[in-house]
C-alpha cells in the first residue's frame, strides 16, 4: 500500500507574475517575506494549513503594493471589484467570493463561505453573507489608491486612439499589465494542504468580470493526496486551461518543480497564456514556474532559518 510520507510543514506565497518594474520589486519582495512570516508563525504554533494561508493572504491584501484588497486595480468604470478563494485539501472543500466591492479582506469572507453550504458567492450577496458572519464592510472608495486611478486614466486614454484587440482588453499581455494578485499554499504538521488567492483582477476589466482566482481547479486547488497550487496571470487563459488542477495532477508522476513547469508550458503551448503557478507536493516539495518577466515568490519550511525569497527574473 502507498504510505503517505511523514508530514513536513511548509508554506509558499506569491505576489503576482508580470513585468514587475525595478522600482517596485523591493516592495513586492518585502511584502511576500512578511506574508511568509505570518503564515509560518501559524504553522509553527501547530496551526492549520488553512489558517496559515489565510494569515499570509491578509498581510498581502493589507499591503497596497499588490492587486488585492487595498491597492486593487480598477474596473473600466473606476471601481474595485475583488475575487478571493480558499480550498482545503482534506475533503476538497472550497469557499470563494467574486466581484465584492466593500470588503477589506475578501479572503476572510471566502473562508466563511468554505464553512457554509456554498462554494461561491458573488457581489451584493457575498457582501451580505460576509456581514452576517460578522465581517464589517468597508467604504469601497477606501480601497482605491492614486496609483490605480492614474493607471486607469492612462489605459483609457491609450485605448481612445487605437483599435483594441479584445484579448488585450482582457489583460492577455500580462507581461506588460500589472497583475499583482496574491496567493499561498501551505501544508501543516497533520499533512493537510490548503491553497488560497485574492485579487482585484485585471486593470480596466469590465464590471462583473470574474477571473480564475475564485474558481477551484483554475486559480487554485488542493488535494491532500497529491498537493496544492495557486496561480496568477491572465485569468481568462488560466480558467480555460484549468491551470491549478493541471499542476496538481502532474504531482502524480512529478516533483513540485516539474509539475509547475509542465502546467505552465502546456498553458503557453496550447493557448499562449501568460502567468505563473506555485506548487507544494504532499511531501513539501516546492515548485514554481512562470512565463512572464518576473514573479515574486517566497518559501519557508522547518529546515531553513529564514524565508527563502526568490528574486525571479526571466529577463
Ligand atoms: N489571475 C488574475 C485575474 O485574471 C490576475 C492576476 O493574477 O494578477 O483576475
């Protein structure tokens, strides 16, 4: 019989895969490190993988550097609309919210959905549900930062003068457009694996658009029998290819790193999709892969003294 390996707790976090400019790299790197430390503190106290993922993502949602929580990119009509999800590899449970406008930490609402009879709630209904679970609503405008107002203005001005390829309008040149979605995957001492993600989506998206981040199998996936994954990049492509589930399926025959590469390569070959994925196998083996210029990734387990922050560069 196939015996599970002894559980070794570990956490991997990402802060988006895109052409992170040199002058923004430090902030992306430092936020990932703070998130890793928050998640790792939970695991060290014997906390669950779910709690570790949630703690890491809250740190990134609270950091205006990233396209999640405060600092999220804006819709074409100037609003923040966020998606978030969390999945539990024990029984393939999942909770997600989409198109929410008034939650400072959408990941907390996703966690509440996971503990309900539903998997995915959207818009006003998701916000009302969050309030019913004691999550206080925030003023939608408080999530908007000047950087994103300026970005939207530039984007709309650029489009005025030219024909826009519809794929471009939905963010496919992820390499050029900011995609600072955040995500995390953790395994705890009990061998439970969880994955989570949170995003404001793609800049200039249509109101009502939902990307891959809140969709189990696409933006994230976890199965204690194999491992977990969380994705970032061109959401429409990740949705179509089922990137997270594909990466986790590769863990049947491959270690974390190979599984991540195989999944990203398949997305590139089949639909020319751009993005990245982080992977943790059930024995704690790390994987990450991206076909954008940069990706912010950090990793921590019990065998290293400090978080390993990977200054990835494809350039
Ligand atoms: N995948 C996200 C979305 O399409 C964006 C990102 O990863 O930055 O909503």
